[in-house]
């Protein structure tokens, strides 16, 4: 029994340090006024056009493709599939799809 109590006594300061450290880190990573200001500024930033998003995002992995090479329905399927892979927001995917369909 003394051996178990001795192990607990040695382990207690380590456990306390870990728990207090977690608490401090959790409090430090909470919302801050600068984070709220950044989010507000991002919401007010002008949206990029579908052409810009297509050029910046799709060209990372693909060569540019003529928008006329696919029908509207085919672009719809391609954009919905690639939205997940490219991690596009819904608004960005819609803008890209609108650009591609208007261009073909």
C-alpha cells in the first residue's frame, strides 16, 4: 500500500501541471477582439470572381481546359466533385460553376 501511495504522491505534481497547463492554453485560445476584427474584415472583403477562383484553385492540379469542352450538366458534376477535393466553399463553387457555364 505504501508503494501505491508513494507512486501517487510522485505522479500528483505532474498531473496537476498538465491539468493547469491545459486550462491556461484553453483560456488563451478563446475568442479575442483581434480575431473578431479579422473575421469581420474577411466578411467585408470583396468576393473573388468565379474566373479568379477557377484560375487560382483548379490550375494547381489541372491544365486549363476550355469551358466549351463540357456541357453545363458535365461542369455541374465536375465542380460538385472537385468542390470537396479542392476544399471550396459553397459560394466559391457556385461562382466557378457560373463562370464555366457562362463561358461555354
